[in-house]
C-alpha cells in the first residue's frame, strides 16, 4: 500500500508533518496507557483527539509536549524530538490543570511568559485577557476557574506556537466564553497556519471546528485522517429488518456498528462495494454519527487514512 504521505520529507509532496508517531507506546505500572500508535498529523490542521476516559489522550499529548517519555517508539514534532529546543519553542501545551502561579498577578504571569519565550507576542496575550475583562492586577489565586483558563490561553497564545496542544482546556468555561475563545482560537490558527491538536468529549462541537481527527480507545488508534476523508469512507445503511441478525448484503461490507430500534435497522459500514440500490438507504455519516459508532464499537477494525499513514518500517532514529 502506498502511504501517500511523502514520509521522510517533512515538507514533502503532501506537506509538512506537525507530528509523526512511530509505534509510540507508554506503559505505567498498571499496564499500557498507549500502545503502538503510528500516525502523522499534517501541519496546519485543526485536529480533534477523541476517546473515552482513560483512552490515552493526555498521555499522547504529554509525550508530544515532552512531559513524558514514550516506553516504545518515537514521536517527532515538526521533525524534531520533543526534548529538543526547537520542538519546545514551537509547541505550547494547555493541560486540564492550568499550571499558573497562584500568587502572581495576571500582569506578572504574562511578564513571565515574555521572559521565557523568545517569540513572545505581548499584544496577543493582553488582548485575550482584556476580551474577558480580567483585571491585570488580580492575583491568579483570586480568579474564577474560567478566568484562569483564559489567562492560561493567553500565555499559550502569547508564545505564538506552531503546534498548540489543548487537553480539554475549555471544560470549565461557560458556553458563551467557550464559543468566543474557540472562535478566537480558530481565527488565529487560520491566520498563522497553527496546527491544533485538541482533546475533547464535546463531540457535537467538533463538527464546526476540526478538519482532522484522531480517535483512540484503550490505548490504540482507531481512526485517523481528514474529517471529510473519514466520513466519505463510511456509509450509514438503514432499512426495515427485525430478525436481529446482520443481513448478508450489509455483512458483505466492513461493519463498524449495527443497531436495531423496533423494525428499523441501521448499520455504519466501510463499503467494500456499491451501497446504493437494494432495500437499504445509504447516506454519508456526519461526524457525530461516525465518532459515536467507533466509540461504541472498540472492536471495529481501525482506519488510518492515507494522509495520516506512516509506513511501519520508517522508524525515525
Ligand atoms: N501517572 C500515571 N500512573 C499510572 N497510570 C496512569 C498515569 N497516568 C495515566 N495513567 C493511566 O493511563 C491510562 C490513560 O490515561 P490518560 O490520562 O492518557 O487518558 P485520557 O484519554 O486523557 O483520559 P480522560 O478523557 O479521562 O482525560 C489510564 O488508564 C490511566 O489510568
């Protein structure tokens, strides 16, 4: 199979890789948190990272942010090892726990950001704080959870990263602020070509924000690729059928999930031939249908699309 990724040439035929993982695994005392993950994330994408609790999302992002070392395999950020100065300069990580000093004021927090980051953009950081009416002289410890999140966003933005890793950063924001911060994030990312990898459980929100998708479950990669590429690789088949078994014309395809509600039978499949005609109505799943089907069926065969595929033998040094 051709991988179509131009592997080996960051900036090759299909563009630069923001992230490449080769057989990346991480084991804790209790067992594997991440297992044999191989994929590439092309630069400039807004990528949703989806998976159930404990799937390995934070573990993957922590490896990319150089907070954890993989037990197996290698991961590269723009072709560089996460522990390199270059990868550190180009990456910002916003974790669930916002690591801000409680006794610092907002202004002092931004000053620290400026001192630590050579490419710091004070104006971008200040604008983000101002948009939320957060006082610059307030101590971090006196801010609400949402205000603290905004300051953490400001620090991440001020760094002007090429890769922004967001680990469910918005879970403590009210819906309006969430919407506003997401719009700012997308506008900035589009303007600057920033790659964003964002873990979230808010599946409905992904439809309007992400153009790329990584799905992990039980430490393994289940889906990877462009959202449109993944959607059009699947079909939802619906029809009247009630004997509880999967009909042979459906089982002919790669079946991800089947559901029966009364006499209504629905299957999400990866077509291995034509799906139109016959008794089944076929449609392309929306992102939410696709994600829910994979999350409910961890035993379904994974799909790593060509844009995300890395050859197994191409293990980086
Ligand atoms: N420091 C640790 N020591 C031991 N096990 C850990 C540690 N950190 C994570 N794990 C385990 O690794 C697995 C993956 O955890 P991880 O935090 O990466 O999942 P996640 O997908 O981010 O989950 P969530 O959606 O709940 O945030 C889980 O089973 C978790 O219990």
